[in-house]
C-alpha cells in the first residue's frame, strides 16, 4: 500500500511511525509534514494543498489510502471529495465531522439520544446568554461551538470570569466565527479519559485508552492547551467501565449518527469525564487526539495500515476491543515557552541524534532550516517512552528530555503522576 497522511503535528508523525512498521506498506507520503515525518515519509509541499491539486497528486502517485489527521480538512469536506472520486480515505465526511465542528450540534445529539453529558444550553444571542449565565452557579464551563485548537473551552471559577469569558467569545470575537454560537454547560468533577473508536460505518473497534494533560501548568492549572502530555492505558478505565462506556456512549453515538443520516466512518475520539454518576461525554472529536496518538498507537498491538484500510473500505465484521501490549506508554510534550499564548519560533534544537530503544522522539512543531532542525510551533516535540510500569515510562521520558535543548523549552513536571498515584493506591 502507498499511504498519504495529511497533517503536520505529533499525531501525524506517530501515525506514520506505526504505518512504517506494517509489512503491507510500500511508500509513505506526508502533506505537509514536519522534520520528523521526513525521516519516514516523503513530505510533499510546504503547505496544505487545495482539493483539486491533492486529488491529482493521489491519482498520479497511486496512493491507495489517504489518512486525514486534523479536524479542519475533515470539517471542510476533504473526505467527501475523496469519496466522490472513488478514492479510499480514512476520516469522516463533513456531515459526520460536524460532531466536532459544532459543539452545539453534538450537545443536541447527546440530548436527543440520551447519551450522558453535562447539562447545557446553546446560544447565538449574547444578551440571552448573559441573562442565562446570571442565573447559574459557578464553576461553570463556557465553550465556543466551533473549533479552536483545544483552547475554546473555559472553565470559569468566578462569576466575573464567566461574564468576561462570554463577552470575549460573543462580542470581542476572540475565537472568530467559532464563537458565533456558545455552549454554557454544567461543570463536571471527576477524572478525564480519552477513548478512540474506529468505525467502518457498520461496526467499531476500540483502541487502547489514554489520558491527556490539557492545562499548561503542573497540577492542571492555567489555560488549556492542545495537550501537554499523555499516557496509555488510562488506569481509571477498567473492563467493567469500558463495557458501560460502550453500552451507554460508543454504540449509541454511532447509532445516533446513523439515524441522523450522518453515518460515521473514521476514528471517533470521545473525551470523557468519569464522574460519581458514571462516564459522561465532555466532547467528541472527529480525528485522533494529539498527544494521545503518540501513546495509543505504540500500545496497540496490531497493524495500523490494515486497520485504517479496513475501516475506509467497510470490511469490519463485528465490534471489538483491539489487542494492546502489556507495557505502559507516556508522552511528555516539550513546548515553546509562552505557549499557548505567543512564543518565538526558529530556535535550533540540539540533542536529537540520541537513540534509545525505550524512547522515541515524535516531532510536532519542527522544521528543517539551513540543514538544522528548528522549532516551528507551540508544541515542539513529544518524548514517548515505554515502561513495565507507568513510573518507569515517566522516568525514561524525563531523563531523555533533559538532553534535548532549545531556547525557552518548557514542559510540565507532573505528566503521568495522576496515573502513578492511582496504581500506588490500588
Ligand atoms: P473540550 O474542548 O470541550 O474538550 O474542553 C477542554 C477541557 O476543558 C476538557 O478536557 C476539560 O478539562 C475541561 N472541561 C470541558 N468541559 C467541562 C465540564 N463540563 N466540566 C468540567 N471540565 C470541563
Ligand atoms: N489532546 C486533545 C485533542 O487532540 O484535542
């Protein structure tokens, strides 16, 4: 198989790494990719391609499968075009990708089909939203309905913060059009976990579970980011809970999408809060998570090329929990100081030539400039280690990360601790 992966982050580097381990793969391409993907695939172009040009490339280079990494092209309908051209694509059509593209849609879907989630109300009118907000208690969560790179959900601890947040979204348009509609929802307490279910339109297969670390500072403090680290498995999800999640969330979500004539094919990423009342959906995403992919794919004990091709061509024969390796995986994100606000790019990265059989370096915001690898994004690298325990994986990633140097390098110091405490207290 010749496979093209669209995207340029750690997620895409991880997908290519796993694909490169498949005996079924002959050539790999990445559009546009980063400095890491260029070691496994041919990076084509330095930017995104318009649909016509992309389809032409896919046809001319006998690409058997295109995997669309990020949400934006899915929401814009890139998969629809592939399907129209009779080309194999992994990723949902735009009418199904709306499950991430519009939080207002996904909340209404969950409400209609009794899928557990936080109580909420959607608003397109600022005055009505303000009026509603004045009657709510804090903490409360306010989210832009549209996509905002993981940064559009604000947990407001005080009334003042809530009022300020609502205004910034709906009046000052801090998130642009994404804030034309907002969701105001109940604050849930519990522990978060990420579930990834690959669907072929008829059946689903569940990949290993993961836990993300969304906030920028230790102890889950500060603004949300795309994700500062992850580990797999998520120890909070035991077999019994997974059974419950399938019955109350995964199966009903795919059924609901089918009933709405929005059959979902691709990976559905469900962000969960495990509350005292059971698992509730925090959000859906129409693609793999970043940095969750960096840990769930090495943990998955199977052939990714085969899995994604079977999903794209509707070859599943039943629902299944996919096999997983026994080891623990942890990804530590090294970011540019200043992220998720403003930061400087273009710093040289040193220490990348080190090799270790238990650790791999996944590139996110990197590029080659004057034959050197330099920083080119907020999240720069993911240091992914395996261990017999989560603690061992954590130690390996942190030790390795010490050797990697770039100006203003920033990482959290507590990636994995929540999981490690859970194992220690068992
Ligand atoms: P989202 O973009 O919807 O995934 O939200 C980003 C993050 O905000 C989540 O991972 C949670 O940490 C937090 N969050 C979102 N919604 C809620 C909620 N209803 N209750 C508590 N925390 C939430
Ligand atoms: N790590 C969360 C996301 O990919 O949206």
